[in-house]
C-alpha cells in the first residue's frame, strides 16, 4: 500500500486527522476531505476555488499552460480536424466515432431538429422585447413536458435520446427566439443542411427568400459552437450537475444551466465586448479607454481581455482569431469602423506594458463577439449561441454523474447569524 495521505493537526485536539490524497491522470492531486464531517468539521471554500466537486473524465484544463483537452484531444486539433457534431459525440461517448457511427449520430441529430408544433405556441406568450435568454430558460425547460415517455433518467436509452434531442433542438429554439424578436415567421430546419448551416438558415431565411449560406460563415459558426462545447466544472456546468443530483430531468437541468450562463460574469462577456466597442465609437477614442482601463479609480475594464483560468493564453482565442480574420475578409467588412476599433484595440493592448505584465490577452469572447456581429447576429443573441454550443458539455457532465454512483449535492456553510433566541414574550 503506497497511498499518499495529508495530515491535519487541529489546535487543542490530540490526534491529527489523516486525509487521503487522490491522484488524477494529469493535473493536481486532491485531498479527500469527505471524512472531516464525521470529526465535526466542514471545509470553507467560498466560490469553490480550491474544491474539486467531482471526479470527471471529460475535459481537462491547465490554465497556466493554455491547455484545453476534451477526452484527451487538444481543442486546437479538434477545431482544425473535427467538427461540432463529432466533438459532441466525443464528449458524450468518450471516443471519436468511426465513419458509420458518425453518420448515424449526424442522422439522429438531423431527425430531431424539429420541435413539437405546440412548443411554437409558447412563444406567443412572450413579449416581443423579451430577452432571448429569458425565452430559452423557459422553452428548454418546457421540453420536458413533451417527452414523458423517455424521462427515466436511470435508463441509458432514455438519457441517450434526451441528449440527442437537446443537441438537435437547441439551434431551432435559439433561431425561434430571434425570429420572435424581429416579428418574422419561424423557419423549419432542413434535413439537407449541416448543423451550423441549418442554424444560419433558420436565423436568416424567410419564407420569401432563402439566402445561400456561405460555407465560410457556416464553418465559422460550427467552430464557434465547437470552441464552446465544454469547459470543465464552470458555473453553468456545476449548476447542471447540482440540479441533476436531485434526480431532475435533463431538460430541467439544462434550463438551470442556461440560467447560470446568462450572467455577465459567465456567458454574457461577448455581448459586453460589442457594447464596449460601440461605446468607444471611434478610433480616436481608443487611447482614452485604454487609459481608463489602467486607472485603478475607474471601474472600467477592457471587455474581452483577461481570463480567470487562462493566464498565458486562451487556446480557443487563438483559433477564434484566425476565423475572425477569415469572416471579416469573406464579408468584406474589414474597414467597418467598429472592426477597425477592435483591431486597433487588440494591437495596442498586445503591445502595452500594463496588459503584457498582467497577462491580459484577448480572450475567446473578444473574437466571438466580433465574428457574430459581422455575421449579422444581434448582441442579445450571443449568450444564446454560447448556450447552444455548451449543450453537449452540460449533458455529458449530467450523464457522467447519473451513470456513476452519486449523491445529491448539498454544500454546508459557516453560520455567522444569531444563535438560538426566544421570540419576544416567550
Ligand atoms: N482590463 C483592464 N485591467 C484588467 C482587466 C481588463 N479586462 N482584467 C484584469 N485587469 C487587471 C486588474 O485590474 C488587476 O490589476 P492589478 O494587479 O494592478 O490590481 C490584474 O489585471 C488582475 O486582475 P484580476 O481581476 O485579479 O484577474 P482575474 O483573474 O480575477 O479576472 C477576469 C479575470 C474577470 C476575466 C478579468 O480579466 C475581466 O474582468 N476581464 C474582462 C471581462 C471579460 O472579458 N470576461 C470574459 C472572460 S472569458 C470567459 O468567461 C469565457
């Protein structure tokens, strides 16, 4: 037996407590503190910054080295050689599909893209100016009302079909949110289109005209989905796991994930990039905003710069930057004032001591915001697109949890309120 342990000595307590140290395949070891409760202690880690909430085999991140692996495969290789649906299959199943499995999976997703006609009526109840994420939270959760026949989460086949339904229907619902906002009829998905191509078709076609989707834009859209497909135990994925640990159905769990993603500290950053570029408004004002970003007394930050986990570079941002160039060239909008501001900002920030010292590089949101804007997608839809892309990650983590022994998630607290006291007059 060569098991590593950590020893915890507590002031005033005679014997120290031995805690097992668990090793992963790569990455830091973790101290198993599960035994502490029996000794009368909880651990305290607000924000879970030092806590591994689960064991997982899906995604590995090394923020210092700029590494992101899905099932072991580097994100750069997947972005270059794979596509979104194949990456979905990989996340869900653990291995890349062979050609027959790939074709079967694609076919299965294709034939689940339509939503129940009754679901379309839900949209009528939403005001025209409803935020699309508000609609997504409601409508995706409501999907559970349509599939009572396959919601036994203990059955592998039910989990599989729910996963496929979610991946297939998310772009359809997302595009319906957009059509609802602009007062155009919903467009049905087309089975002769690829996944991203279909999404752009449902967004931009009308019954009167179906503009041809450019392969470059469809590829860019596919890569945006792929680059967002999973990111380990982030806030929305942890929310999906926590909701799922109660035995809730996958549609309800993914709806909870969408709610968590909505916040500006998570999925809302690329929308913030666009708002910032609009606020800068003119190249002549860039210096002024850079100065503000460096000023400790000014709360302004350059949106789309820096990352909580990636401290040297974000591997997804590198891929996204290349696509950004291709899309702007394809659309012939390189000289659009907004994109010129973005380019200047990127250059100045990359050369400026303040940003270099603090390792503040443009992140994935900086480029994805620019690409989506160039494609003609309004900023209010950006987080929705993030949600579409992240769906296989959410559902893979949920499935991984349900297929293994798990407990209901129930954190404890450090209570600092009143001790017991009597109601007045008692
Ligand atoms: N603009 C200007 N200064 C910045 C920025 C920025 N975008 N980000 C960090 N800094 C500065 C801080 O003021 C701090 O300076 P100091 O050391 O002189 O005090 C230093 O860099 C470190 O900043 P922290 O806030 O400690 O970095 P942290 O890792 O906690 O924050 C975060 C990361 C939240 C992403 C931050 O960089 C930020 O607010 N960026 C802008 C918002 C954004 O783009 N978010 C999307 C992240 S990507 C994603 O979620 C997929």
